[in-house]
């Protein structure tokens, strides 16, 4: 299971991801949000992105399922980062946006539609949902981690019946040094219909 991988390799994961330059992705996401919007960082890892969003004046709620990563993110951000799985999170008030950067790809493909539906229900109507997946088809396991890969056709199938509409999807190279040959599918979605209030 991917959570145990991150529990065991938290330090190496933090070192490998904390200083990755993410500005190109932030620049796709943040212009859609009003000042002070409330963002959920779903699968926050080291807390890198939460820290940036806080620095830009946004309200941030962060969660991760790996306890060592939660502890690091709490120290880095000063936030009371939640230790929970995606399906355990329920927002007290409808969120303006969800940021799920390289996190939902660890959810088994069969569970992904219901999980995306659950997260969408945490958004206000018109709320924004960013997520990213390794580009491809099907599921793979590597070094104790599970990956659900998506291409554009897979994304279309995933969103069938969900209250989420594509704003934009685009491919990028991996932003980590030495990983440029790996491709990612980035997706910006918008919540349709009434919120969960």
C-alpha cells in the first residue's frame, strides 16, 4: 500500500520534492481563485504547496494519510495538518478549491470515481479542482507504491456521471531533476451544481 511506503520513506520523499519548482502549475491554478479563497491541499506531502498558498494569502486546509509527512507539514506550515485519508475528509464549509497534486494517482482505479465524487461534494458550486496523474493507461505498482495512470480518454471515462467539468487539461514533463522523460496529465476541473450545504 502506498501509505506504508511514505511512512517508511518520508525523509527521502521530502528531500526529493520539497524544493521542486512548482510555479508553472501554481500559475495555472491560482488565477481562477479570488483573494483569500479556501484551498484544500489533499495529500499535502511535505507541505510545500500549502506553505506557498499561505504565503499568497489563501486560507489552507491540508491533509495527508502518512503520519511522518503530516508531522513535517505541520512544522513547515504551522497548520494543524489533518492525518486522514481522502474519503475520511468532510469540509465544515464548502471549499473554494481542491489541490490534489500527484496524490489521487495512488487511489486504485476502481475506487477513483466514488472518491472524486466525495471530494467534489466538499466544493462550493463553481469551485476549482486540480489533480494530476502519471500519463498512461491502467494501473502499475512500483517499489511499494500503487499508481493509477490516466490519459485524456481515461479522464473522460472517469468524469462520466461526476459533477465536474474540465476547464483545462494539459501534459507536462516531471518537474523533478532527472525525471523529465516522465509525462503527467494535469487537469483543472470545476464543480457543477449545488454544493453539499
